C-alpha cells in the first residue's frame, strides 16, 4: 500500500509523541485525498453503495484549493471503484472556487449532485445542482438553488412522501428549508434556523431516519475547540424541533480538524462515513475517507464509534480501481482531440465510447487523480479492426509514456493490459493516440491500484 509519505511523517510523530499509534486507525482508501463523504443507495439498485465526495489537492493543505468532486461505488465494501472526477469549478459558469462539501439525490429518473462553491458575482457560497442520467456522472451544472445564501455543506433529504428538504450550515450555524419540487428554489416560509437546538454545531448537517425518527448528525466544536467531534440530535419531523442526544465520534488519533460525513444503512448494517488525516500523516486539510459500522442502543441512541477499525471490511484493506470512461470529456478532466463520442456499437459501459481516430494525432485523454506517487496496472477496453500502433502518454511529456506501442486487432470489445505505469501524486493525464485508422473504439481506462 502507498503509505510512504505518511510513514515518513508518522515516524516523526512517533518520535515526538511516543503514544502516537499509526496502526490504530485505518483509512477506507489511501489512493486519493477525498473528504465529506455523502453515502447513497439508489432505489433501482439496493446492492450498490455510492459515495459522493469532495477532493483535497495533494501538497496544498488548504480548503481554498479544493476544485472538484469524485464518485465511488462498491457492492461489497471491500472492492471499490473510483469513477474519477465528475464535476469541477471549471464546469460551473457561476462559480470561481471552493468546491467544498457535497450531497446527491435521485429524483424523477435523474441523479443530482448537490454541491457548494463560491459564486463569482457575490463571493458567497451557493448551493449548486448538477444533473446526470447515470449515478457515476459526470454531472452538468444547472445553476444554484434560489433563496439559499451562504449555502455551504448542503444535505438534501427527501422524506417518504417525496418532499425535498435542504439542510446546510457553516461557521457555527445550521439552517433547513423545504424545496420546490424541481429542487431549484427554497420555499421561504418553511425556513428554520436549527442552531440553538444543536449544541456546538459548526457545519455539515446530515439527516437520516431510524425507527420513525429524524436523526440530524453534525460536526461540532466541543466548547468551541478544534478538532471537530461528531454530534447528533433527534426529531419527530424533518424541520424539527430537534432534541440534542450527544457525541458519537470523539477526538481520535489521526483525525483532521474537520470530520464531516454521512450515515446510511447498507445491506442491513448501519455505517458512518467521515474523514480523517491519516494518509497525509496529519495534514489537517489533506484528508482521507473513513468508515465504520454504527450501532444503536435499544432506546435509539447511537453507540460511540471507535474510529477507523475498518469493521466494514473485517479489518481488510480495501481494493480500489480507478475507472475512467473515455467518453466523459471535460467534466472528468479529459479531452477528445480529433475524436468523438459514439454509442452505435453496443457493449460499451457508461454513455458510449470514443472513436474517429482517423489521422495520426487523433487522441483521447482522461484524468487520474491520486494522493501520492504510486504504480498502477493500466487496462484499456477497446475494439480495433486491425493491428495498429498507439502512443500512450502518462503525465505531461511524451517521454513519460510509450511511443509506438504495438497493439493487435481485437475480437470485438477486449480488455487490453498495458502493464504497470507510474503515477505522480496529484493529476495525471493518460492520453491514448492511435497512429492508424483501424476503426478504433475506446470504452474505458482502468487503473488497478
Ligand atoms: O471540505 C471542505 C470543508 O471542510 C467542508 O465543506 C466542511 O464540511 C469541512 O469538512
């Protein structure tokens, strides 16, 4: 596993603080710096758990640099797919920066990303909506929710009667409001401020139901002091009033200043997702995903969680593949040069595949984002009517890749193993150039970590 950077930092911490136990807490994944996990199971697929997360940029240790969002999925909690970047500040006309916390919702047959970014015109956080016909995105921005100012850390809760409610909060305040059916506006007369009902609240509300009650969990500052602990309160109705119940995650070794996440039931087990700073070795704004089972007492109270014991995988390390659909283009950080998306040949995944490699410089590129320098196996799913030569570039310079890689004709769609590649911590462009017109179709790139 790729702990080299954190091992160096941890060695320092052990030297300085002999009680620091680097093995006590385990990250859910260590291949990427991601935070604010919002967990969902969509109605048409109870076997798949989805995580929608923000993304921390390696080396910056500053929330202001956050630029885009990732989606992850799993069916067994051990094997995970990182679907890559699904929306970035670049794709949102009204926003300038701060791709902070995030949620998602399924409504009327479409998947919505509910996110916050700083609006260029006003300098305030807005709650944006972006839409996709697939849960893994990528997503297309459709504007921000009207009537929600400083809409940081949105959580969109849809009640059993299909009524949508938005919760949000930052800087020690928490608000909630009912939304219009199309999600695009707050209904002003329903707006409530929940701050006084949520002791120590700081930001990041999340609502789930258990045994007919509404549970509002939130990161708070105990007596105003950092780092955050995880609190919850319970109500009979989504907009409250809420009764404070206590803390279910206290301070722990390896935590970041913040701990914002979500709670969900998957395959009959309750799970708390949150984040920490274990992989970055304690850089508080360079965070990794965490997950633990969550249990209730008979009276409905939540038992305190022992962070990072990886109970959800029986203590095993997770296995991650980064799956980058060739057709996803700009929203996923990729680019099509001289090529185009098609869906006329069946058997592809996602929305289609990239084809039209007619002249020798036509290419497709995808973006792979990783936490630290590492190696991964690169597999490309493609179809080619004849043998051809490819240039496969990883990084920014041709010398980082393989010029003139011989590729053979396939029998329809095939997964072609290109071997191990080196990735740099941060952004990696993988560009695939076909040097001859062989009716090439490229479905996806997979990086097995
Ligand atoms: O990830 C950036 C910010 O840090 C989030 O919006 C907050 O919830 C905190 O986790």
